[in-house]
C-alpha cells in the first residue's frame, strides 16, 4: 500500500498483520521501503523485540512505546530519511 511505503508526517501509524512466527517476513516488508526514519515494535517477547530492532533499517526503533525519547538523544534516519544522526559523531 502507498501509505506503508511513503514517509508520512503527522499522526499516522501503519499497522499490518503478519503470519504467526514470520518475523523475517515482517523484517523484509519493513525494510523494503526507501525510507527509515523511525519504527516501533510491540510485543511481550523482549528477545524477539531485540532481534527485530537490530535488523530494522530505521534511525530510531521504539519498543512497546512510540515517540518517547530524550531530546538529547541522537536522532536521524536511514536511506532517504536522512544523512546521519543529529547529536551523533
């Protein structure tokens, strides 16, 4: 869908279903966009959350929350969503 591949700004969240246990399929879908500013993972399984967060091509990965960060934390994106991290090296 167009909304899942575009970099939308505003109060927009795309939630998509996936087959039980198809974590690698979800990662392929998530990483198939040309953007990578931020992403969110919601799960009860912290091991799965950490595995997915390491594989996602996104500047910020939120786990069991969204848009909660420290203003002093490095911020930026991957691919067409930026050129590195603000406040980073």
